[in-house]
């Protein structure tokens, strides 16, 4: 087990995890709201987007599924869905979904990597668990909404999650205090995703050789 594993989570887990889940849940609820769906559909989209990536992560690392152990997570999803349902549509026009998703992506990538380290997962698989945590909920949301999956879009998305989770693990292994490492990594991941949204940044696409 890594020497940092036993103290990675307690320092920032309560606020970092729920904050990331809430903004991800908001992106799910907004995806349903923009299609004129019912409160039930908004709630389902909020829940599946908020907990989807973390559920897959927990199953892979052998941890108890987090939202089945603590009612605050499901409550946060339900609250976010209700707030979006009860507020005027004009509040959520434009790129609100993209920006909520960007915040959730960065926060969840860091938390997913941290939790994996806390369960003794080696650095490289822990980094991948950060990416899974950050991206799977959005993938499920897009599939259910009939949108092209984030994995099939050229814009930087998974790359931003990978930057956040890799930077966090690297900083922690170098001895950086956990809270500082988490903040720096999350801000870096968000900055890259924000730049991709604003400037339409994308990785080069594969071109078959002729």
C-alpha cells in the first residue's frame, strides 16, 4: 500500500465530494430540463449523472458504493433537480450545462483519484479511476439524452480529467499537502476544460495513412 493512502481522503472528502457531485447532478438535470422533461426525469438525470462515475469507481476498487452508505449524496441530487425545476428557464440558458459539467469534471477527477489511492490502488490505476469517476456519469447522461457521447467528440474533455487526476497524484507523491494538491489539480483540470469550451480546443484526430 502507498504510504500516502491512509491520509488522502479525510482532509477534504466531505466538501470536495459533495460539491463535485452537486454540480454534476446539475448538468444532468439541465440536460433533461432543456428537453422539456418532467420533474421525475430531471431527478433521474441528476442522480445518474451525479453518482454514475463514482459507482463504477467503487465497484472497481472494491469499496462500498458511496451513495448507498450516505444519504447526503442522493439528497444533494434530489435538491439540485428540484432547484432547477423550480427556477426560471432564463437562468439556465446558454452554456450553463457545459460550465457546471466542467466544474464537476475537475472536482470528481481529483476525488476519484484520491479515493483510489486511499484504497491502496497504485498511482497509474488510481489516475484512471479519477478519469472514470469524472467521465462515466457524463457519458451515461449523453446516452440517455440522445446526445453524441463525450468520448466521440474531438474537444478536450477526458484529457482535462486526466490532467486533474494525474496532477493530484503527482503532487501528493511529491509530498504536497493534500488540500493544496487537490486545489491546484482541480483548478488545472477546470482551466483546461474551460479553455476547450471557450476556444474550441481539440486533440488531433486520427488520419488513416494512404
